[in-house]
């Protein structure tokens, strides 16, 4: 994600109307960054915590990449749910090389690792299943959140991104709704409100995710909310922040 490479990735992406913005002059995150959230779920209130973190650089197939993690651990009564996403992101090209998804629910468990080859526009899962990507700069759901932190928000029509490495998960439509003042346990901030229309089985084919990013050089995700079909509204609120090195 150096500025020129990110600009190239954006220009290669089809869009509806204006782009969501221009690349920022520098990265707003780095290895060592750690974001901790309180997880809230509908009428149940606070149900656990979530942590977004960056480690590295580490090597994947000879390339130095950032290791992104998003670990959500929640409990409602005796029911515990854990969701872990990991991305190995080439920060220069803003393209993901590996993705790991782990989900454990009372009645199901999923543990999958994907090797992604951006230049060849293909991916392969550890069980042998394979597919094609629609972009030479593919992303997954976690790295896409970091990608949005690298562009300056501008209001306008929805921008379309066909960059999820799984073609059936495209497109993602992104729109800047404006600014709001947001108060979280970490403080009070002026935030840009970003709305994403995503394709995901968890939302019965499609869903809406709304993210508040701080209007400063850090572009911190302050609040992330979505509506799950059965559980209702899910909200993550930033409680603490450790900057990267």
C-alpha cells in the first residue's frame, strides 16, 4: 500500500459514480498496532471482547507481509462463540496472500486456510478446492477493513469493489454517509461513517456493515455494526488502542 500502488489498485476497480477517495500519503497502521473492542449483541448487551492486531513482517512464499488478526470471543449464557480471521497481507500491493478462517459455534465448527496467488488470479484451499479471483489485488473480509483505512473518504455514489478472492462474495459496495461524533470507552471522536453492502452466507446472501473511522491520521475503527439474521444487531466498540511501531 504505498500511495502509487494503492492508487493503481483503486483505478483498476470498477465503480458506480465517484471513488470513495484518494489514497492517503502514508499508512495509518503498522505492525504492533492492537485494537480492543467490547462486543455487544442486541438485547443481551455486552457479551465479550474482540481484538484486531498486526504482527510482522513475516514471510509467505518469500514475500514479507503483515499478519492481521481479528479475534472475537463472545458468550451468551452457556453458549460460547469464537470467530478468528487471519490475513497475510502484502502491504505494498494491498493484496492478500493467505487467509485463515476459524469459527466455533455450539452446533458447528469451521477451520479453513486458503493460499492466494494474486499474480495468477487464483486461490487454493488446503482441502484441494480451488477457484479464480476477479482481481490481481485480491482481499478478504479482514484485509478489506484495513484497505478502507488507507483511502481518504469522500461523499458520493456507491463505489463497487470486485476484490474479494472468492468470486461469489463480490461485489462489495461502499458508500460514505458523512460524519458523526462517536463516543466509545476509548473516548469521543469525530468519525467518518462508511457503509458496506457485502455478500456473505452469515447474512443469508447479503448484509450491511457500518463502520465509523476516526477522522484523523490513524483512521481508527471506532464502531463496527452489523445486523445478523437471528441474533440481531451486533456492535463492536473500541475500548483501547496501542499504536504500531
